[in-house]
C-alpha cells in the first residue's frame, strides 16, 4: 500500500494487517507515505514494513518514523540480524520462499526470535509473483511457530485453505491478485474475499 486514499478505503474493511514495502527495486516501493496517516492507524490494523536485506539502522528508522508494528523480512537476513531486531523489541515476520525441495530445518535457528514465519512461492521475484505453491509441502513443517501463507491466493483458490486441517496458520497475505496496478488495491474484490474465506 502507498496511496493515501486507497489506504483509507481499505481501512474501512478492518484488515488485521497492512503492508508497506520499503525496497527500492520493488514496483510497489512505498515512497512519499503520509506519515501522519500511518501514525494515526486504528489499533485493529497493524502496520507491517517489508524490507529486503536492508541495513539494520534503516529498518529501525522506518519502524520509529511510521510506528510500524512488525517488520517482514523478505531477503537473506541472518539469524544474527533478526536477533538484533528482537533485542530492541521489534517484532519480525521472516519470509521463506518455498519450492518442491524446501528444507524446513533451516527455520530452526529463527525460532524464539520471530513472531511468525511467512511461506511464499519461490519465484523470480522476492514476492508478488502471483503464483501458488503446493500447500501440501507444509505438512513437513512442525507447526511450532504460527505462519502466514502467501503466494497467488485469490477468491477462487482461498477455499482450499480448509484442506490444510490443523496447521498453525495465523493469517493469509494477499497482494498481487487484488491489485488494479502495483500498490493500488481493488477494495471491492477484497470485500468479496471476506465472504469466501474459510472460517
């Protein structure tokens, strides 16, 4: 999200989270965000800053500037990097791109340092590829840390979430399938999502 009016319209739907990408190479890079608007968000919607291999001081600065509730790390951030954010009270969502041969053992060092994992589709971009991965792979995950599910979720395939049984899914992360253009969401389509998402 980056357009003030679009943000205000989406807030009326009371989403649990709203994301803002701080990555220069992204076509959704959130430049010129309205600081006052973000700092006055309702407590019902948490603000998530999305970063890719950003310097720690940059992440800390954005958290302070926009009063971000969490940061979503979409790069190759080390356990030490995440630990430094954890040490100063910054809540982290650590993203992992999942392919057919994904090894969930790589998550173990991050446990205790992150609020959530986010599983996205492994693709040419670091997110926003709009492609679904085989959710069956998640049966190999030990479910010890709640996770967000991302990657090509839309109003047609979201019902498939009901097949994941007792998995520790905290939320779904939707993006490109609900865009009219990068960073601008189709609010009407998101209204429909609320009606079709499984309980």
